[in-house]
């Protein structure tokens, strides 16, 4: 028997990170000592108080029933309080907050609620592939590239964009893969444009808590009028190193939240009750908008690693700047990103080719700093060796 995939699935390009995982597994089978600076999965553990809460809450039988599609009321209240303390944003927990099984599914399911076949969706390029693929293409929308160029600090050039017929746009700052950041003034210009042209803004703010050198990432909802057009996606994956626990949330315009709730009510339930209880405790660890000591310590660790990697890459001949946020370093490689990545793979270093993030990612490489500093130092030595062969 032969089975045909749906056309929308056939249109999907290969998922870069799945391919990288296969390469890593095969190289390790061959006995190669692999240092992976590719996939952005934190190597640091969740905070001890999160692990203790997981043990406590998961052992309670009452926490293993279905949860509401929108999330439990106590969790939505915790998100509301966190947004008020962290960003100064007031939200209605009944209408403007939803729990997610990780922000990735929310980003994709949101398009399912609002994108009709043939609708145009602005997607950053380079960017997290989910915006163009899992969200837009899988809902029969048309992804329209929004170039993020180095000469614009990897921010969209609004004046050059053709926004005719655009229904929705994805934005992500602090940015994956470039590490670029936005100011409130940058966001205001985007919000003003979206309000004028009736464009939905899907703002992925998953890296807001991983920042360095005094930079503090804003929420787009801090901008006047943003609540009219925007939904913001957040996650505990990066802030509390809970990637495998799959707990996130979205906040914003009540009509946009309502549409996402309608979709999720048809295809899944909310995250596990015990996970929501743990995440609520994690959010409540912030005091007057300031993160707990663990998150501050984590950022110090990432900053030290960032400095080691940037210094090593520059010594290897790559011109790299220190990013103000995320745990990624975006470096120009000066040619084919796949060929460059293959060259590093020969010395046991795995990186992410920029072409995997879109057309405008070609010529760049994304490095992740989710490895101990000793391994990053070793990776830098290997990279120097590879580039002098």
C-alpha cells in the first residue's frame, strides 16, 4: 500500500534541527567526541525550588486530571501577576491569558485560528522555522519574507516592506537566531503600522529573561495600543530551563486569545495541572519584577560563556559582536553556511547553518552557548584548527 501526504505537508522543507539530531547520533555511534553548539536546549538544570515543586506536585494524585483548555485559573492569575510586576502590563486573566503546552504549539495553533488558505503572513527571515512552516504553510497560508539584515541590526525595515494584503506578522525579540534586540521605540513603530493596516502581531518573547550588559527586554504590550492588535507568547523553557516540561502561555488581545482557545479546545487539553502549579510557583519567584537569584546566576553563566565564544571566534578570524540577549551567537561565515558547518563537523563541532533559518540566513552560522565553558573553549580551539586546515 502507498499513502500520500497532504499537499500542505509536502510543501514543508526539511526541519533543520531534526537533521542535526540525526547527524549527532551517527557521529557519536562512530565514536566521535561531539561538541554541539547547535540546538538551543539549556544544559543548566531547572532551579532547585522548581525541581522540589515538581516532586511535590506530581506526587499528588489530584493533579493528574484533565485541565482546562485555557489553563487553570490559578495559573492564569500567576501569569497576570507576573506581567504586572515584570512589565507593568495589566491583563484580565479570564479573557487575555491562555496556558500553552510550550509556546511552540501556541505559535502554530494561533495561525490555525486566524489564517485562511491564501492569507499572507509576514515571517522574519532569518527566523525560527515554526513561523513560516508549522504556523503558516501548515494552515495553507502564504509566508511573505520579512528580511532581517545586518545593516539594520537585524530588525525589519518597515519602509521597504510590501504589506499589501498582509493579515498577520510574526516577530521575535530578543531574536533567535541573531541575538538582536528591540527597544520600546522600535516596537511602537511596528504597533502603529499594524493598527493602521489592521495586521495581527504575533510576538514571540521567549528570550526576554536571558539578557546581558544591563539590557532589559520589554513586552510589546508595554506599547500604547498594542493590546488592540497583538498577542505575545512566552515560555518557562528558557527562563527556568524547563524545556521538557512543555509549559508556556500567551497573553494579549481578548479576541485573539479567544480564537486560540477555540482551536485548542478542539485538539488538546491544557498542560498538566502539576506542571501549571510548578510554573505558577516559578513565576511567583520574581519579586517586584526582579528575577530570583537563580535566574540572575544563570545569566551570569551565559554571559561568561558568550564572552569566551565571541573571543574565540574572533581569534579564529570571524568578526563577531557580543549579543545583548538570548543564548545564541550569530556569526558571518562569508560563504555557504552548509559547507562551513560541514567543515566544523569534521573536527567534532556541530553548529546551525544560517540557511536553515531562511534565505537571508545564508552566509551566517548560529552558535549556541548551552555547553559548559570548558567545552566551549575546546570547541573554539577545534574551530581555529578547522579554519586553518
